[in-house]
C-alpha cells in the first residue's frame, strides 16, 4: 500500500521539478546576461556596422576544416581552442602572411583588424591570437596594432584565453543569438540545422543541470571570445523591437552560459539583422554622444580615457578569473597576465591609438 501511495508523490515531485525548470528557462531572457554590464560608447562601437557590411559567406568547401569536431581538444597558449577553427586560422595566416607584413611595414600607423561572422568569427578570433603569439612574422609589430571583431561568435576558446585576450578580441552578439550560448560541437549544429530547436532544447536542459562553478572549472569548455558587446532590443513580455542598447564587459562568470528559449534565437544570428541593429544602435549612440562634433584634441583625450577604462576592466577580469580558480587563469605567458601588464610594449592593454584600420 505504501508503494502505491508513494507513486503519485514521486510523480508530483517530478512534475514540480519539470515545471520549475520550465519556469526558470522561460523567464530567462537575453537581457539577464548583460544586465550588470556598462553601456558601450559610440567611439568604441563605431567599427561594428562598417565591418558587418564587408562580410559575406565563404566557399562551401571551406567548411570541411571548420567543422572539425575536436571541440576543446587542442591546446594553445596555456588553454584550449577549437581544433578545426585553429587549423583554418593557420591556413589563412600562411597564405597572407607576406602580404600583411609588407602592408604593416608600409602603413606603420594602421591597425590590423580580423573580422568574421558565425564560423568565420572563430577563425578571425583565433587568427588574432596566432598573430599575437608570433608578432615577428608580421615584422615584430606591437600587440596593440592587432584587433579582431567576432560577429555572432562561435564558442572557440577556453575561459582563461577568452579573458586574457579581451584586449585584442571583441565579440558582438545580437539579443538571443544561440551560437555564442551553446557548447554543442559546430559539426552537430550545422549538419542538423533542421533539428536545431531540438538540439538547443536538449542543450538547455543539460546546462540547467550543471552548476556554473562546475562549468568554470572545466578547462576544456569553450566560450565566446574576448570583450563582449551585447545588443539588446527586446524586453520580457513585450512584443516587437525597441531602440537597441549596447552593453559591454569582460565577464568571467555568466559569459552567455545559458541558451535563451526564444523564437528569435536563430534569426538573431543572421548577419543582415546584426548589421541593421548595430547601425541603429550606433546612430542612437551618436545622437546621445556626438563625437563627430567635438575637436580632434578632445577626441584623443576621450580615446585615452576609454583605453584606460578598458585596461582597468581587463585587469579586474583577470583577477576575477584567478579568484574563481579558473583553470590556467594565470599563465607564464608574457601576454595576458595582470602581474605583467607593465612589462614591454607588447603588453600594452590599450584599444589602440591608430588613426586607421586595415581589415
């Protein structure tokens, strides 16, 4: 009799647990990911719409190497990266190294900027890391002359690398975009595109059952790279899009860990939407802070202030990573450790004072 009476009780507990999970997941919106971040300035966000306009799809044959399924199995600079994307980055650098070296020597005041969308964003981010690790190949340029903008980024590097290279790599995410939030191997995502909602739901259920502390302690778990720019344009329980707000930070914990169950999770990954909303966001930022109308000297002063703020935020993120015991957060590498930031020109944390960009 006790067994028969116990069954309904177990079913009720199970149903309550499922309802609690569903309630928690449905209430989690993209705005929660960045609600504590600061607002981006027009000056730092200005390159994004322009870079979006220059992106397009690569040849279909290129995806074979990008979809190498060895997710988080490849070691690099004291951390782990996506094996296929690192291969692609190496191939690009080998093919273009001589040309880039000539251009960087000819235009000594230019910044070298790598950019890509979706899978290409992972290549661009890892390409920047490879270049920073071997600056001599491009004529021994300084670290501050290398930049990367990852649009709708794939999760391609471990947490310690994502934080340590935040002075070089910038990621741009539109609202509910699924790709920066799922650790599912890229091969499974792009070969099962018609079953993507099912994959995202299963991943969402799995991540809900894993504590954030356990996620952080996993050295092979991959993350969206660098400094994050999150474009937020929708609010909970409200229909339609609103004026976009751009928030930015170098987060350690809470780095887009949970998938957002939203009908916009896939559409927000589209480059056409990202470009349009980024342009709208920049126009709003310019209206609030018209940098084009102030004197050149004042612009330079504001750029130095912004560089200093980013440097302080980056150092704080590195300390936070050590405090949370993120594996390999402290690396003997001469790059990316907060104890060594004042040593050498290549450790300069500024966002760059170049007057032009090369992409």
